[in-house]
């Protein structure tokens, strides 16, 4: 993994070029200043190859490569769309018809058309040479997302009016595939045969069947959804979504489940134990967390707590309930499970390691102290 960090500046837009192993990004030239610089990095080596100056005093908010990888389009809040030649970074055309902020640009799969959308609520079509090819009207608010069907015959658009629309490349009025008043749609992607995926201000990731209009909820973020990407093939249908909850989540559409799990984090002395994507990892130098043995003991656990040389954990046991275990670290650095207890037909809400080889568990409506003698003492009844 290469970390791309242009002089510590933030990045407002990204686009990938699979043919030429390039990644482009845009960001501010100075702190708290508009992002007018565009950088081209090598995705293979992570080195900066070219810097393009978009000019003006407004931020570049979207970027897109054509299928051949030799052209780059940029959208700016200054109301322009600009076409760049990737080979030498030359500015080929500046397209000004929007007259106000442009939020999104997308090339058709064959590279013959470029679509752009923004504050003027219109989709504008351009030839690769910068010639005007048409204006698509119908949206009643800012256009923030565009996506082409795989064959390039249909363009999909979405935005602040809460609609997803389909436009035929041959012309004619748009077909409204989805509408929800008050929803702002920020991200749109084709999601396999006959489906679109989209997300926006309510944090819900949805798909819509283009032919039938059937809408399904895939999952939710803890904040607005800003981007959606689909990858299919070899029997897999995966969606990646990015949101304001600071997560990128992966979804399996075939099995209708999320492949993302929220990380669990706990502190013990000067160490951290982090559980992410089904695995526990230790960070820091405290003795209780050193060594793979402690991590192996925690594998598959739903919650873990550490105090000194002791570790308490619980695992789900299906219909049987919860299994609570106590592990202690010996002076010779070995680990030993000192006891385990099953709590029939119950689920642990919280767990803490306690002194003298005990674990304290909050189980539904009671607080229990579990110890090596197997006794369970009720400390509190709600």
C-alpha cells in the first residue's frame, strides 16, 4: 500500500486510471484555500508524476479519466469543466456552459461523450473534442451524481431533488426510477445487471431494479453516504460505500449482507487491543497484551477486557447463551484458562475484568460477578 500525501494537503477528489496506473487527486494549494491543484501519481510506485494548475479561485470537486486513460476531466466550483491530456498535462479545453458550480463529470464507456452536472440542474453532454452535444433538463435541484450503463446507451443521474433518472443516449425525456422528497442523493453506481446503487443524505444504501422499479435497502451508514463503487464478476457482486461516519464499508449483494464490522477498541495499561474485520490486534508495550497467545485466546470473542495479567472474554454459544472465560498470564509468559462458565439463554451487554480472578458481566437485567468457584452473585437488580 502506498500512502499519497501531497505536502500534507487534503484531497477533495480522486479518480483512478487502470490502463496507465495513475491516480489523480485535487486539493488546496494553501491551508483553508480553494483546491485548484490536480496531481497525477503512479499507483504502482506512489510517486508524484505531474501537477496541473486548474486556475481560478474555486475548488476542483470531481475528476474522471476516459476509458483509454489519455484524457482527464475536472469539475470545479468556478463553473468550468476542463479537459486535460494526461501524457504531458496540457489543458485542451475549458467548457463554461454551466455558468455555476459543477459537481460531477463522467466519461461514457466508449469515451465519445462526457457528461457533467451541477448547480444549474442540467446534465450537459460534450464530445471528447469539447464540442457541445446536448443538454438534458428535468431535475429540480443540483445534480451530484452520474453513471453510465455498461454499454454506454443510457446515462443515469441523481441529485438534491431526491430522484434517480435514466436518459437514453438517443434522446427523449428521462425516466424517473426513484423519488423521495427531502433526500439528497450524492452517489450513484451501476450494480450488476439491471440494477443501480445509490446513497445520500439519510445514510441509507439502496439499489433499484431498472426495469421493475423495485427498491431494496442494502444497509446503513452512521452519516451521509458520499460515494459508491460496484465490482462484479466470478459470481461476486460487491458494493463499497464511503460515508461521513468515517468508514468505508463492503457489501455482498448476492448474500445481502455487510462484510464490514465496526472495530472494537479497549485500553489496558499502555496498550491497546483492537478488533477489526474479525481479528484482534495488539498495539503497545504492556505485558498482558504481548505475544500471539493472548490474541489467539481472544479470537472469536464478542468482547474482551484486560486488567493487569488477567483477561475476561465472552463468546456467543448460539441458542445455549453466552460462554464467559477467564484467562491469566503466568510469570513464565504462558497463558492459562482458569475457568469458564455458560450463561444459559443470555447475552452479555458489557464485560469487565475484576480483581482476584473474577469477571463482572452485565446480563440483561442483572449485574453478575463470576469467579473460579463458579458462583454467580447478583449485585444489582433493575
